C-alpha cells in the first residue's frame, strides 16, 4: 500500500514550457486535491476533485489545469510555466469529508 | 471564507520541556474539523492531531494535546517532553465537514519549531 505517490520529486522548467505533475493513490479515495506551498504562505489549494469526472477550482487555480479520468489518478498540468509557479506542490487524498488528508511527498518545481 | 492564523512564525524549546503553539481561526460554521500537521525537513506532511468541533473533550495523542476553545475560536497545540525529532514546521488547518468547501483544508502560515538539545 503506497498511499499517495507524486512524481517527479524535483523539476526545473524554463519559462513557457509545459509539464504535468503526476499524482496517484491506491486507497480508493474519492477526494483528491493539489496544494502549493510557498515560504511564509502555508499551503494553498489549487484544484480539487470529489470523484472521477468531477473537478473544481481552489484558491489559486490560474495557470493550472486538472482532470480526473480515474479514481486513482489526478494529474496537474502547467500549460505555460511562469517563475511565479516556482513552489513545492503537494497532492492529497481523502475518503470522506470527515477524514484527514493523506499527503504525497511533494514535488519541488523551479521555473527559470 | 475561513481564515486560520498562527501568530508565532518561530519558536524554540529545550529538549524535554513543554511548548504550546497557538492557532486561531475565523468561521461562521458550527460543525467543522481542526488539524495540526507537522512538516519535518523531509518535507512530508504528517498528521499530528485532529479535533471535531462538536466534541468538547480536547484531543490527545501521546505527547501531543490540544486546547480547543470553540467560543474563542482557538486551537493551540501542546507538545510535552519535547524531543529532537519534534523539530519541524507545524501547520494548523481547518476543514468543513460537508457541503460546499468540504474536504478542503485551509492552512495557517505555519510555526517553525526548533527543539534545542
């Protein structure tokens, strides 16, 4: 049982490049989400999904796209990377609205 | 919208001593959940403790306990017998239990705790 798996662990992009951060969970959780963590800002919600085929925006969605074609996977896409997207990204999942989130180990992204 | 405030950006404590981290929040909800997460230098987010707002009894987990004051909207974390492994960033977080905004955590900005040998 791997929990929440994020890949890659580290990534460096040039401005304007695109990439996808991968997130997979093997706990059959309905709820998945993406957060970004910036120094002095805590974690902020980017996008979330309450089940396959359903996604919605969080607090800071601009510049990011998501899709949820399966229960297990919830990729985060950066269409045209900007230096302001330099951050640590966390994927998290939960099985109910009462349960704590399970977090992946994060992806450190640097955009130059 | 909910807000979570951690007023102590950094704290330090001697090994084996007790330390309390503060957290206040603002919400119009009556039912909700509060959490403390620990983030050591490894970057992993680890759940420390959880409190349901409808429960009057304060949650405890071994050396970790909370002081939940619902009327004051305060949720402090007490760490007893501090250990070097407690050195980490600590985040307070709020979650609605159902309806719009459920499953979503609102985090404070964190308190960096250093345990001194």
